C-alpha cells in the first residue's frame, strides 16, 4: 500500500498527502482559512463529509457556504439537529425521513399526536441548544446486524434497514445523543448551522402511502448570510418565507426514498421521481 496520495485541485494543480488523509486534511494543506470555512468536500463529483478518507488520484473541491451544494449539506444537517432536539423532548418519538428541500428541510416524526404551536416553539429552542453544543457529526459504517441492534426500538428504521440491498453500505451518523440511519453527507458539527427557523408542522403518510400511519412533518428553513456592498451580511429578505409551501427537491427526496423501496401511492412522489415505484 502506497504511503501517500495525490489529489487534483479545481485549478488543475496537485497536492500530495499521506495515505488516509481526509477532506479536512486536504483543506488544511491548502490553507488555514479554507480549513476554517470548509463544510464538505466534492470528490470526483460526489459530495462527502470532510472526515472521510480521500482516494488516491481523486479530483477534489472543498465546499464552503459559497457553494450551492454546501447549502444542501447544511440543510440536511439542520434536519438532523431538528431530530436531535425532538428526541430530547420526546424520547419515544419514532423517526422517519429528514431530507433537505428547497429553502430548508423537514423531518417526519411519530409521537402519537400532532405537534402543537407550543411544541414547535419548545423544539426550536432546544434545537438552538443543539447548535450551541457544537456536536460533531460522526459517520460509521455498520453491518446489517449492528444496524438492527442500534435501532431495535425504532420500527420505522428497522423497516428501512430491511429494504436495503444486501451489498449496500449501511452508515449511521451520531451528533451528541442522537444516532440516525443516514447516507450523509453532513457538515463537521452542529455549530456550523447558524441561521434557521422552524415554520410549521403538517401530517404526512409514512412512505407517501395513505394506507400507512400518519406522521407529523416539521418544516424548517435555513439560509446562509448574504453579503452586501458595504461588506456587511444579513439574512435574505424573504417576506413570504414563513407562509410559503415548501418545495420538494426531486433529486434529494427520490434519492433518499428510493434507497428504501416501497409502494408509493402518493401521486406527487411519482411525478417528482418521474417513474413508478413497485
């Protein structure tokens, strides 16, 4: 096994690093400023966590909050921070899907009843505490047996595990007290999530199938700061942001749900994916 790797940067230049170097190691090798701003890494076109080893010969690009793909990662991590907060307030909550969407993110839960406005307020406050705690997002690849052991008390997760292909890599992410079955990627830690707002909750059938149980979907929004001509930054002025219906991003939702095949009777999901799921 070689003791070093070589990667190609966006400008065509190359860097040599020790074998096993991670995305963060690459960012640090380029410069301390980039390492501080880094949120994820694009490896041969695929976005990954900064903590994963980089393969030899890869073409890479470090993503910061200036990159649109980094915004998707931030929103995905925001969904996990939301789930972390919900599980702290509702320890028995069952966890469904939690993808990024246009303008934000959502996560589906089953707590046996709808969320109230007071619940949303308390969850938002707890989520702010999760961000302040700056929990690292830690990725692990586990066996099917280990995954079932970890999620033995969560039937929705067990169903998803059973749907995975035999040769599919199963990964879990941990941030503080929360562990979730997830492909990723995620930002380095919850502290990288700065500006969010929980919007509302609505009913959503598990797997888009009206024959299944009704879950409670909490919508949230996340935005990066926008620069102004005077050098200052602020959140975007989006007067309709808190009343608009969130728009699902087809490539993200279909990627998440096609990983766990089921009969989807929800016509919206069929139209989004552009195909029938059997």
